[in-house]
């Protein structure tokens, strides 16, 4: 079984309980309580100035009726409008700034966690969907953790205060108003779960768009070479249309909820106008009181709007929070004792060697491993010992489990049986940062990150000196490339090293590993894309490095294998034989067949 075959398919994630969503929302809100409280206070002051306006208007009407001067009342009314607007604008700024702080904190927390995910979790999750949770879902926290809280508080208080004042004006008309509002409010409550469901599906569809695009840009040349632009465009378009469909559905329910506010006020206005007019005619109330009551009624639009908006924002935000919680529930690696990996503390080149005892030894003791319980084992009872210093090569047919050995040494995966020991110590007992600081790893596909050549070379050893970089460039035969590039080490290599050839990317990966000065060097078919001249030179470099450190190499070229001090032959997840080239040619049939082809099969 090959490694790619063992990657499990993504499974449906169970719904997050509402109580957990509430706790998470409070967790995002709690550090910003003071700022939100200030914003709420300013909003309440603005609301209070608004409540005073109908009373001022009533006074204005009364003075007009008695032919009294109205200049002072007009100035007060104007002052209330200007003051209320200014205070509300300041409160809005405070809340918007706080909302951005909430998003920043959520993104920092989520990014820090996702970069510590176990490799098995990453392999069963779509990278585009994870990116969507960091970018799109966290954005939806803006409103629900700040604006909706304040809207609910200020809207609720303003609503109650307005009703109290309306009750003092005319209890009968208040009863009419409440009857209409309660009736329509019940209909709005029915819409809220629909908004949450539609928003969640919309966010999932946005994650699918990111996934499809990530796949497309990750294989851009393949798409063009296959003439598949139209087909991939159709796939992305389908994902975009799915997001649009759910977004429209969410917008439909939100629009219905929003329009219900106007409906409630309009129906209440008609009812109050009819009944209030009759009460004025009968002398039960005055015309100025009716005008003030109607102004209060229209003023109710704002607090009711805020309450409906808060409820809607909560439904939208809860869908985003649920997706963020799902990402946070993914299994992460435990930090080392010092927490150097998460804290971003760079280890100086050679620090791992100084902390250790020279070249590291590696022992596999009856190791068994499978990617999932329902899949067949990749390794069964694998045992071998590699002393410190020297080169050990791993060979065998494709799917024998050679590359997975390196994943177990690095603790990308945990064994399901047996032990992997480095320097006689079970790797599970090593703090991860210490274990990986002692290892240099060159992957088969030799990934190069977007950025400059210097950034790629010093990625594992950010404190490397210019002299050390220069020495590694010569050893990896990159010095001529650097001299040829227009900006030298500062040349941007493009997305995934697209501006470099396959052989150049492999040499960059090898140089990056050598610059770290590891005690244990893992090379996974590290010269497979090199031309004969560069392969010969780098083979000599690896042989030289093996004199001072421990080198484990997965190789399929006979020229590399014959240089090894020992060779481990693997087949079907088991160690078939261990020995030198001469011993295995004479004593192992499989190795003899592989050697006879002059080209050993890749994993």
C-alpha cells in the first residue's frame, strides 16, 4: 500500500452544540469587555438623546398651539440631533475597532493552532477549507462579538424605555402597539434557525471554493498541459454557484426578518392613527400627545431593528464559530518543554549538535504502523539498528513503506506498535522541538516556499552567517546559480519555487538541510531530479557529510546505494534483509533483481 492510498477521506463533522458555541463567543468577547462597554455607553447616550427628541417635539407643538416662542425649543432639538449623531458615530468607531481586534485575535489563535496540526489531520482535511476558516469565518466574528452585543443591549434598553414613555403617554395605544409587535415578532423568531443553517452552508461552500482554487493553482501547469482550463473553470463555477445559492437563501431570510420591522411599525401606525384619532375626538387624549406617541412609535424602528439585527448577527456568527470550533478540535502536536516551535524561537546552526552527543543513532524495535484502524498495516514488525555516523540506504519496491520510516522518526505519525529510538530514547519521550532540531529532512518533492532564495536556504537555520551560507552554496553546487541570478540570494523564486528547475529545487532543499548542521540527515530520493554531473557531485557531498553525521537515504539509483555503509531492503512493510551491496547481491534475490536493473524502483 502506498502512502497516498492510506490518506483517509474526509468525514462529516458532527454539529457543534449551541452551548459550546455560546462559550466560544464569550471567549472571543471577554478580552474586549471594556471597549465594548464603552461603545455601548456611547450608544446609550446617543439613544437617550434620540428619546428626548419626541418630548421636545411635543413641547414645540404645545407652544405653537399657545402662540408661544419656539426658538429655544428649536435650538434644543437641533442640539439633541447633533449631539446624538456625534456620540453614536464615536461609539460606532469604538465598536468597529474592537471588532477588528476580535478578528485579529481569532486569526492569530487559529493560525497558531493549525500550524501545529498533526500531519494525519492535515492529510484528511482540505487545505482550502482550512484557509477559508481563517480568512472568511473569522471575519464573521466582527459583528457577533461586538456590534450584536451592543445592539442587543442598547436596543433592548431603548425598546423598554420607549415603551415606558409610550405607556405614560397613552396605555391604550401602547397595548395596540404591543399586540402588533408580538404577533410579527413571533414570525421573525421562526426565521432565525433558517438564517443560521443557510449561513453555515454558505460558509462551507466558500470553503469549497478555496479548496478547488488551491487544487487548481497547485497544479497550474498540469491543467494547462491537459487543456483542462474549461473543465476546472466549470468546477470552480459550480462551487461558486453553490455558495451563491446558499448566500441568496440566507439573504432571503434576513430580508424577511428586516422587512418585518417596517411592517410591524406600519401596521402599528395605522392602528394607532385610527384608534388614537378616535380618542382625540372623544377628548381622551390631546393632539400633541398623539403626535408624540406617533413619533415614539417611529422611534421604535431603531431599537427593534437593533434587536432583530443582533439576533440575525448571532445566527450568522454562530455558524462561523461552529466552523472555527471544528478546526480547533483537530488534533495538534504537543509543544516541547520550551515551546520553541510555537514561540518562533530560532535555533542557531549547529545548536542541535552542541546539545547532543554528535551523530545520532536510530533503532526501530518491532515497529508496526497503519494510517487508520480500518486500513491494512504499512509496517509490520520492522526492526533494524543504525549506529551514529555513516550512511544507511533503504531500498525496495514501490509501496514498501520506506518514506513512512522517515515520518515515524520525525514523529509526523505515531507508531501503532513497537518503538522508534533516537540516541536510545523513544521519540515519544523527546520534546518535539528538540527532536526535530536534531534532524535535517529533504523530502522527495523538495518543496520550495514562496519568497527569496535566501529565505528558503535559511528557513531551518534563520541565524546562519553569510560564511556558512556561502559554504553550503558551494557544497550543494548552487554558487553558480546564485551568481547567474539578477538579485543573487534576494531573487524571488516564485510560488512553490516555480522559477527554479526541478534539480535546482532539490539542491535548495539539500542546502537548507545541510545549513542546519543536523545530527541526523534524512534524504528521501533527494537526487532523483538531478543531472548526472550534479548528482555525482552531491553524492560525494553526502558521502562526506556521512563521515560526521548519521545519514539515512531512500534511494532508487544504484550509484547512490552502493556508497552506503549498510542497506536495508524492505518489502511489503517488512525488513527483508540488511547488509552491504556485495552481501545483498549475493544473498538476497529481490535486491539482486533490483540491482540488475541498475535503477531501483522508487517508493
